[in-house]
C-alpha cells in the first residue's frame, strides 16, 4: 500500500515537473504546446462611478495592446453576455508565474473591478484562429 502511494506521488511529481519544462508534448504524432488560460471574472465588490470605470477600461485596453504587441497574448477578449465570466486572456509565456505577473498588473485587476483564475492549457502546435 505504501509503495503504491509513493509510486503515485512520484508519478504526479514527475508529470508536474515535466509540465513546467514548457517542452511540446507528443501524442499519436501530434505535438502540443502549453499556454496559460486566464479567466477574467466579475468582482462582486466593483462599485465605482462611470467616469472611473471608463478611465480604467482605457488603461486596461492599453495594457492588452502592450501585451499583444510584446507577443505575450495570443487571444484576448470579452464574453458577449453578462455572466460573471467577463473575458479571457491566453498567454504565451514560458512559465505560469510569467503569465501571473502580467495579469496582476492589469488596471482592472489592480483596482478590483475583475478577479482572475489562471490555468495551464495544452494546445495542438500550429493551431491558429482564422
């Protein structure tokens, strides 16, 4: 029993270490690359006046343009409904901490207008939006 638990922990640690290496993985001849998927969510305590929100939104959009021009974001945009999910970023960074450092500097996150969750995501290498 102890050997089984140790083996499972060793396997999980090994998979975690492998995922952090950022090397494309291969499955059945297909290659996959890791990106970081950032879900932007509505913060329940986001009560500010309209002028303040407009200024923050302008800085938020400028930040997105900077990250896009720098090659850090491959997808960014809002959802077209009024649920708690407000938008997404998909980051192209080497490590999750790099993506986290980008999102925590976004004006909408700093001011508490949006919350966020970040998750690693494997995407088939060469896949593109058209």
